[in-house]
C-alpha cells in the first residue's frame, strides 16, 4: 500500500503553485478546473515517486478552523525534510 495524495490547505491556489514550483522547485503534475477551484497537484523532484502534494483550497469553514487550530497549537500540518537546508535555500 502506498500514499498517493497528501493535501496542504492553501489560501490561494495560484500563489501556492508559484511558491511550490518557483521557490521550492516542485513540478506541477495536475491542473484540472473544478468549478471555482482546481484539482492542483505538485511533485517533489527529491520525493518518493508517485506521491503528489494537493494544493487544496481552504474554501470551507472546517478547513480554515482546522488550519487555524493547528497553527495556534504550534503543530505542523506538513513537514518537509532535507539533508542540506543551506543548499536548499540557495
């Protein structure tokens, strides 16, 4: 069994896509219109093959409340790892 999709709640899908692709080096995998929003996924060049990060819109109140509660408690919703943070920053 494998994990295929992991969601990250984002306030703005276009802005999140730009950040994940241009700043973090992820690659856009899927971009499908879904009414007002999109099914939008990215993949990490260093990640496990087949796993996609879903840039999920915070379009309904339970999602916003969940994210705010995690932030308020200091609990990370998602964690990324690297062997060399300075190189990643550069």
